[in-house]
C-alpha cells in the first residue's frame, strides 16, 4: 500500500516518520514514505527510550526487538565536587509494562521500525526529497518530489506529514514557523569502550564549574560520554584526545577512552512550531519541536507524535470526521512544550557556574533526592506515559454526574490512560492486564458491569459487537466485557466478544453499568452509561460520517 495510490505522504524516515507510517499501515491506510538520505542512518544519535514511547513501539510490535538491542537503566545519579548529591530510581514506573528506560541507540529503533514497515507491506523511497507543496482546493495537496537522478514527480495526496527534522523543508513549504532559541553552548560526545569503573546500569551526571559530563551505558559493553563546551570555537569533529581531556577534568578519574565507536559535535536548540497543522499538512518530531538532549526526550516525543497523528489520520482516511485531526495539535503541542521546558530546566541546572548557585542547586537536589520527591516529580514527566488529555476535543464524558476527586479513584477517566487492572481471560483474547489488552494498537469498546450488579452487561457487549460487525471498520475494533471474579457471563466460551475477570481489584464502575471507548494509545476517549451505548458508538471518530447520531467535537 505505497506509491501513487497513497492517501498520506510522509516526508522523513527517522523514528517519527516510520512510527507514523507503521501506524497507518496497521490501520489499513496506504502511505508513501520518502527520505532524502541514501540509506538508513548509521549514527546512533538519540539514545534513551522512556515508558510512553516504549508503549507506542509495543503497539507497533517492535518493542522486543528494541529491548534485545538495548540496556535497561535502573538509576540516574547526579554528582558535584566529586560527590554524589542525588539519585533517582524508577520505582514510580513499576506499575507500567516498561518500568525501566532503555539505552537504545537510534539506529536500533530505526532498524526495528523499518523492518516492521516492510512486514506491513511498506517501503522507504530513499534519495527522494520534497522541494515544494501546492494546495489543490480543500481536499488535496500536490507535492513536488525530486529523486537522485533529477527526475521530478508531482503526486497528489490527501495529507502530508513533515517528519524531516529540524531543518524541515515541508515545514518551510507549508509556511509554518519555528520559534525559539539556540543555546550558547554546544555539545560533543564520544561512544566507545572505556576502561575504569563506569556505570553499568545508570546514567551519571557530573556537574562542574566548567560544565557537565554525562555518562550512559550502551549495548555491547560500551558507554556514551558527552560534554558541553563553548560554541563556535571549532567545527571539527572532536578527537579522542579532546574527549579524554574533558573526561579527566570533569569525571571521577580513572576513566580511559580505549576504543572509539563514534564521535560528534552538535548545537542545541529549544524551538517549537506555533501550530502543528496547516490545512492538510502536519509537522511532527523534530520538524515540530526540538530541545536539549537532557532527559532524552526528543525521540520519545517524536514517536508519540507519530502514533497520535497516525491513528487519527487512519480514522479520517477510512471515512471518519476530519475534525478529529484538530485534536493532534491540542494533545501534542502542550506535551512538546512541557518536554522543552523540562529539558531546558535540566540543561540550565547542569550549567550553573556561580559558587552560590551551585551550593543552592546541590543542597536542593540532596534534599529532594533523600525525600524521594525528586523521582516523584521528574520521572513521570520524563516517561511521558500518563498524560492528561482531558481538555482534548477528542475526549468526551457522557455520564451524568461524572465522578471527580476521590470518587474518581479506580474509575475510568476520559483523557487519561486506562487503569492497569490485572485480568484473567474468560473468553476470547488473553491479556494479563488492561494495559496489555490495549497494547494491540486497536480501538476497544469496553463494557463494565455496575459494581453492585443489575443490568445485563453481556447483552450490552453483544449489542456493541453487533454494531461493529460487518462494517468497514470492524477490523479496527475489539469489544471487551469485564466481569468480577467468579461471575458467569452469558454467551459461554465463544460469545463473539472478549471476556475477562478483573483479578484482585474492584471493577472500575459505579452504581450503573458503563461503556467506554479506549483509543489505540490506551487513553480512555469516551465514557457513557451502558444505556447510552448506542450514543457512544455514534460519536466514535472511526465511524464514517453520517452513520452516527452524534459526533465528537474533535
């Protein structure tokens, strides 16, 4: 499903573009991917994958491939004057399917996504660059593509996505601005094998009056070290000797750069597009936002951009309401701005020069680390796994007197990730938790009986299955009925929908049975009383326009 018949043109075959393309293909939508490079990247560049991005990659079926080529991290520690002033663990992620961030070179992530793209029937057109865009009415875009031999092609597509990096040609052609600043420091890094007592399972941040040194373990027994230096002093690739000298000056001592794998020098920016959409053109990943490498946020944010936009474009291409696409900017831009602020805060913390400022920073970090507040405040933000999307126009709550505050504890909350309930399969597909069930990357219609019994929830599940069976979108939707332990559900072993017991916990419902739409990203998109099940189906974004009695505002 590539080539001239594609509904969507993705420009850029890095992690963002490949994530988007794989998502579209999994949802049955033709996509064309072009990339100006000659071949897949060989430079490892971005490194850290956090929980939120790993959950996305799991939905695309590539998380295990990436895990095999990575190193799990258990801690991050901060050092000043040769002493550790703080350490954070990742215990707050223990309830997730990916409780440890991974040190995974970007080449590993790209290779896994590229292989998945090809498995899904897609391909990348290498040495093909976009040179211009032309709007055709309100329903199409003409792209001007140039191949390596100078041949020009002008395909007409429904949608174009810029995933072509910081210097995005698509963004320029679409007239989308890129606002922000460039740091007055640049970074140099070295990957390779080092002798000495380098960390095996943690990232270390050594902060000195002259700058920072960061050390992170790599798969294959190596490490990455990187440092900030004055900008503009040299444009040459850093030498092993320069990296060794910086390591001697800023590190704990006794580390020797023995085997060189890769070295690089790069400038750092903090920039974001004021809008992520212009008509039928979208920006994603570095084409939409960029920031310091602090916290390893860049690739993670881009992967989540790609998946968020991908499933929404798939809904629209398959006949859903185009207004759903308005929610992409609403959901992803604030997250990107938050990532930029977090990275900027960490970068400025690294670069404190004054003795008084360093004392204040070191004391504050020591207190926050010892109290556990440092991990509680920083890790969930870095992990990007439990985002608050409740203000999105793609989220609805149709329940009368929807629960809030303490009453919402353990309940389904539109705009938040589905609860991580432990499950035991009764009929149909098996999954150890509701998080694992929603990892299919499909839409889920979830039926939850009233906490005290009452309405026959099995009949509601059967009705929902009937509503989607035989439609053009039935391949996108699962129906799951949750039941209390020991409860018999109607329909026997093959009711036509999935049934699972909630093990070791209460049903996430109130006094009446409820239904919910769980989005492909595992976020609760809508909730309603079971008596309003048909109304909920009518507003779902993948239902072709005109089939439902009500649409979302998205």
